[in-house]
C-alpha cells in the first residue's frame, strides 16, 4: 500500500454521488459533478475532491497522476451478483432456448444448472481459480473494482466447500474486492430425495465449516418452482439468521413469492424480479431490501426486464448487476446490460450509474465505496470522454482507460 499523497486529474468531470439519495427516482442533476476536478488520495482512501488547481496548490508534495485531456472519473463499478466460479459451457442450452424450448424444459432434459454442476464437480480447485482469474481480468477492463461471486455449482457439502475455498483463494490473488456468497441452495441435487433433507445437510454440515473458516458471510437461495419452495426458504433463512449471516434471495424470476420471503427476513437484496407485480413492488419499496435487476438474464432468456421504472417510482432501492453465469447470462458485460436496461425501462443516467455504484454497494452491505468522497475507498474508473453521458450512450463500447483500486492503479 502506498501511504504517500497522490493527486489524480485533472478530470473534465468527476461524478461523486455526494449526497445522492439511496432510494427512489433520480434526475441527472443528482450525480453531483465536479468539473475540472482532482481526487486526492492517501493510502486506500480518498481524502479530498475539489478543483484540480486548488488541490495541486494546497498539496504540492503529492505525487501527480495526470490523465487524458478529456476524462470522466466515477466510482469503481460494482457487480453485485455473479456466478463466475464454474467450469464448462452451456452453448447448447442457448441454442435450444432460441429454438423455442423453455428454460425449465431444458433443465428437465439434463441441461440447465445441472449441466454446469457436472463440469464444475470435475474441475479441481486450482482449475476453478484459473478460470475465475481470466473472468476477473475482463471485469477490470470494464471498470469493475468490487464483485460478488456465488458458489452454487457444487450442490453437495464437499463440492460447495470446494467452490467457496476456490473463491477464498482467489480473494488473495486479485486486486479486486471479492464478496463471496454461498448459494448451496441453488437447486435440489439429484442425490437427494427432497429439498428438506438437503437443506438440513447444508445447515448441519456446511454452515459450521463456513463459519469456522470464515469462507463467507452471505447466503443465498433460489426460490422457484424448480428449485426451493417458500416454506423451504422460510426455514433455511430463519436458521441462517441465527448464525448472523447476511441474506439474499433469488426471487420472482418465473413465479412470485421469493420477494415476499426476502422482505420477511430482511434480506439485503432480492434479485431478478422479472415477474414482480405491483403487489411485490410495493412491498419491496416499503422495505430496506434492495431490488436487484439482472438484465443479462432477461437478454439471455428473452423474457421481460425487471420493472425498474416502477420500483424507482415507488421509492425503492434499485441496484443493477450482470448475473454473469454460464446458462442464462453468459455475456458478463455490466455496462452493455445496464445501457440496454436503461432504454427499455426509461432510466436516467443517474439511476443507472447509481445502480452499479453506491446502490450496488448497499446491496452488499458495504458503506465504504460507491461514491467519490472523503473517507471512501479510492476505487475509481476513468473513462476517455469529456461528458459522462457518453458512458451509457455508447452502450458498453466506451471502456475505462484506467482503473484504480484501493489507491493503486490496476489498469
């Protein structure tokens, strides 16, 4: 870690999100833009944001990092929902869906999640680390500095532990912040007669090991007809809360019910929500649970997008993530997905950019990143343009020319 003062700039614009609301709709004037600005860093933290000329004059001993003539700085992007710890491909599933076979039917025929489980079980921990390393390098190129990674393709106590150990090992082999989540309750493994027996094994055998080794502090469950019922989830989440774990839920993707259980258990987020109705939207908006839109899954499955406009207009908290996974969301490009979502859901630039920065951080229980302001982590993405609106206008083709993580340049 470099504890010397560093000054980055001058930027045409710095999007700070200083004072921008966590909830509800946002106009673009909520971005809090500093023009001709600089960012002063000490160690891993931002210590000041102001006009570049003023900071340079006040801190003449700071190491200067000059940027392009036209550049926009914004908080490092946060992808708060991914499944990138996996092996194998599901290209045949993609072709089958495009020929008209429903997602659930593909799963019944041996495709779907179970196909990835077979390949992932065959992979060693070291192989999974190598695959994740390549995927994380792509995320850096997109300007992402914090990423959530779920297990969920092991579907047995030992295999889920293998995935969580691989993710834990990866945390020490990348400059990005990795937030691990246990999704052992992804679908019911074929080795089990029913969901309840599998859930009991997770609670009795996996949870103690996760807690003892500190492998993660978050648990997720997929609440759906072909996964786990509301009753299963109610029992599971109740027990996990007793252990002090943070909770999140895959909910309302094909049928409703998951969002209700998420809100009931004060989950940090409920993710998907493609079929949420006004009833679910109102319930989520009145809660502290973040609504997580996953446009990559909508693009991959050809289904409706999360009703983001309605969620924001109801004063809900909306975050946006890629859902990068080998089946329904293989693209993994958060900027492309968020830009497309904006077009279909009529979202302002402020709403989209908030959804992939400080609102996404909130969905992960993180308060130390997502804004460019004093005391925040020095996680910064710098785009080669003089106007921030180009970032979404170019629909993911405009990539950052430099990325800073914890005060160090990583791209």
